[in-house]
């Protein structure tokens, strides 16, 4: 009987993709995916360190597994990803029943490490070195980490997993296969009947990583420490991977990078930027849609906007986090632009691509944020009229300059109030801007049953489906399950701040 695997993923799309590739490789190694940790021989948590709340949830889940491990000592419990990289030995101290801690740059070693643990080799840890100091993470005292340590000679690893394609360079994270999956990043991977050596419930969609790491060092962000330095993959590798996916029936590819629009391929005589890569991928036969996230305002060039405007397959959907509307706070955040420059960028986007949908991120309650700083952020949200915004309360993170330099002096109650107010303002804008869709026909890529549809009886072919427009508008409507993976028109009947509700014509 194949070994049974359960994986729970939290965090960004990078984590979703990491889990996708991890699952693909473990399925190839003979594992079977299950949707209940009680049934699993190996329970893996792919973690996030961007906010404390995400880490607290993982430690709480690990705590609940202690008695399970006592009863079933052969069960393997592993912590993957950014929290594993940041906390290292701390995880073993807080949860001694954990068997494996592995950072995002070492995921290619996961199958071998699981085999070693299953064979009685004891706990294992594989994380990179601190990129700023060159020594181990807290708890290691700068030395090789006692008997639990199993670290390769390189300092960080390749930065994560890649699908294997004919053009993949050996040694550059050669891991996985040319197959993908879209994983619910707020819950465990949905169990699906095994087919091919992948876990892809949506064969018509895939994410492709085009770069690793980040060099921006925003003062609030732990990503440069846990994901490593910025590295761009050669365009020839990316194109081969996208072609392979398209040959398997993939219609939509989302290109991923921590700052995706800073992509720079210098592997040949001519430096290629993201605009050049989009032109190159646009001609891939069978591909219908190209998206890319996440963008940094400083790299939103006219050349890139021109490519989005001129290439029909490229979605005019741009996620460009602003984080604050206050120049003083932007300076404290070390974002590298001003409020005025961000507004100029917005004007350039809307002048070049009038139909573009722009989304953003904002942090409220950053250290030292006054009522006036917050008011300026509100003003930017009102003027920006974003399609939607992701709004977060500031959470101090270890290994960041903000935690080192600034006191977390905004009361949590005030953070919560500002968060709720800003979200209400954005929801009102989204609701108003969604109303003109009512009565219109929109083109939708059907992803499959919605949350409601997944709860409907399996023998009922007509269920509630969900899809997205080219500008990433969520659309729900009733139809047969067989429509998943199709691009088709839907007539919008009503709209709220988040969703368009429609019917098939």
C-alpha cells in the first residue's frame, strides 16, 4: 500500500506552488494523498512567517498532534517553508514530537529526508544559513546544529523546487515534474483520485515560478531572510515549462515572483525583462491567459505596461502593493517610492490600459503611524479605486529591521479599528465599481465547483460553479460540472463587493 500523505498549506502563492511541487514529487515516490491527517503516515505543514497569526496557528496545530504522535510514534510530522527556515531548532524545542524541519530552499531534499526518518534515522533539519550573518538561525549558536542537523554544504540551496522539463538545468533545483496543481492555500490539499504523478485538481490552470527570493528588504518583511536573495530563472527554462503545461491542456499560467516585475534574465548576451518574457510566452500554442504577481511599484515600467496592453493573452490585472499612503511611513518601511510616485504609476497604468484592474496591499498600525498617516492612506485608497485590497494589521516579525528599530506602539484595538474602516471603504468602492457589470456578458474561465458547489451532492451534475474573468473578477453561476476548464460567456445578474453572480446564456 502506498504511504499516505497529508499536507496543510498556509500563506502566499509561493507556498501554494511549493506544496504543489512537493506533492507531485512525493506522489511519484509512491505516496498517496489523503484529506484527513488521521489517515496519514506523514503530516506536513507548509508554513508562512509574514504574520504572527499564521505561525500561532501552526504551533497550535502541532500541539494538538502530540497525543497522536504518542499513540502512533511511526507517524512522521514535518514543518516546511518560511517558519521552518526562520525558527529552526525552536520548532523542536516547542514541539519535540516533530520529526522534520525543512526550509523553502531545501525542499528538493524532502523525499530523501522522509525516507531517512522512516528508516529510523531520527529527526532531521535542513535549512539555509542566515543570509545577513552567514551563521545559523536562532538556537544554533552559529554552529552546525547538534545531532538533529542535516544541512547541505551550500548556504541556502537553490531557492525552491522546479518542475522538471527538458531544458531544466541539472542542479538548479531540479525537482518535480511538468505538471501542476492549484491548492487551496487556506486549508489542506483537497484529496483527488490519483492520475498521472501530480496532485492537480485544475489541469487548466498552473503557477510557474520565474524567480526566487527578494532583495528589497522592506523593514517589516521577513521574506528576504527566509526566501533568500533574488534570482531569476532563464527564459528558456520558463518557456519550456509553460509549453509543457500547455501541451497538457493548461489554459492559464500565472507567473510568480516576490517582486515579479523585477525579473531579469542575464543568461545570454541580451538581458531579458518581464516584458520580453511575456512576448516570448504569448506565442505558446494552446495557452489562453497569462498573469503575473506580485509587482513592485518601482518596476512598473512603460515597456511592461505596453506589453500588457498589446498582448491579448496577458490579463490586464495588476497587483501592485502600496502598503501606505503616508510618505513618512513609506520611508520607515523602506519601500523606495513616495505616495506621489505611486499615484503617478496608477495614472500611467490607467492611461496605457484603461480597462486594467489594479489591486493593492496595505498595512495599518505600522510603528509610529499617526491619525494623519492613516488619513493619507485612506485618501490613497479612495483615489486609487482599486478592484480590491488586502489589508493587514502590522505584526512585528523577528529578523526584520522594523522589529529591531521601532517600538510596536500602535494599540491593537486601534489597528483593528483602522483595518475594519479601511476594509469598509474599499468594499464600498468595489461594490460601486461592480454594479456596471450587471446586465453585461463576461468571458469566464471556469475553475470548477464553488465552495457551495463542493458541498452539493456528487450525483447532482448541475452545481454552483466559480470562474474568473480576464481581470480576475470572481463569477459564480449554476451549470454542469463538465464545464470546468472551459472559457465561456456568463450573463451577470447581480453583484456584491467581491463576486459577480450570473447565469449561462
